[in-house]
């Protein structure tokens, strides 16, 4: 299939029936069924999840921005957390690591308003903050707008879908295809101007999460390596399959994080310790 055909409603119908997409949709529906959250613990947990997602993603973005493989792999979650909290330097840590994390957070924050107004300028701003040439960033604006219009129409049509899981599968498929379109446009922009593939990939990752937020699809997480693997030229269907597997894992994690109860976790841990002690005593007496 030609890469230009990613925004095809018939392709959405095809990929939304894929087993991996249905599995992801089940996880997504189980997560979204928790809303509206009513317990303060769950609300607090969800806020914490969102903060940690930014820390996790900006760490991955910084690893891509640094360039030096050895230095990139040294970036820790603690580094990312310090910078998320506002640090401009970290004692004992290389300044290039901190600078990359600052740029990653600036891009993350710049993209945030896209979920509210669908203005591609927010994503362009994010791309420029992580090094995209001005012309390259503007080059893929049309793909971002096309993706938003495409997903918006699919989401509207999917409202008549009686099966909640099927509805999630349809909208997720459209969002995944728009992500595919953004990555494809980002590669084309880089190849025609500055050659900076990293900036386009980061901007597209921010785009897919804000686009999903606009149309009711939970946010995604990809490692730096996985993002660049998915950014390699491929066909739309295997791309959506691969993204669905990542979505399934992240949405299961998000749901578990929201429902996490520290008192229950402590009680379960103590019960597990008691069970282990009883088993060890039983073995001694045998």
C-alpha cells in the first residue's frame, strides 16, 4: 500500500479488526471505564501517572537528542525528574544531559495545548525546540492538520458503534494512522531540508498523544529505540499492529497505576511475607 493512503476510512475498518488492535482496545476500554474518577486516591494516582509519563517520555527524548550513545544511555529517571521539577543543573551530572532534558520538557509543554485547539503551530513549536529547522517543521503541518480532520471524522462516525471496545478500536486505528502520517511527513521534511530525523520523531510522538487526548484515546509511551524503529519506513498495517502492542501494555499500566492502593499493597506484601515464612517453617519441620 502506498504511504500516501494512510488516511483512508477503509483502512481504518481493516486494521480495527486486527487481533492486536482489539486486544489494545479492550485494555483501553477497561481504563476509560474507570472515568469519571470519584475517589480522591484514584484522582491523585492519575495526576501522578501523568507527571511520571512526562518524566518517562522526556528521558527518552533526551536520549535521542544527546547523540553520544554512551552519554545517552546514562540518562536516568532521577535526572528527568529533577529537570521536570525545574532543575537547570544537577550536581555530578553532565550538563549536556540536563540541557537535553530541558529541551525535551520545553517541547512537551509546547505541544500540550494541541489537545485543546488542534492548532498545528503547537507541534511545530515543539519540533523547533528539539532542533527541527523552521522550514522542516512547517513542511509537515499539512500532515498534522490532515490527521486531525481524519481522526475527527472517524471519531464522529464511530459514535454509532454499539460495541464500546469496537469504538475504541476504530478511533485508536485512526489515531495510529495519523501518527504514521506524521512520522512519514517528518521524514520527508528532514530529508528535504536539515536531515534531522530525531526532531520529527519526537514531535510526532507528542502529536499522537495530544491527538489521542482530543478524541478520547489514552496516551502512549515509547522508548527512544522503539520510537525510531517505528519511524523506519514501513506499511501502515504492520505499523498499527506494532503500535497496538505498545498501547496495550501502557494502558494496562495506566489502569493499574490509577487503582493502586498503598494500604492494600502493604497488606498484600505482609501477607506474602507471612506465607513465605509459613512455607519455610513447614519445610524445616518436614
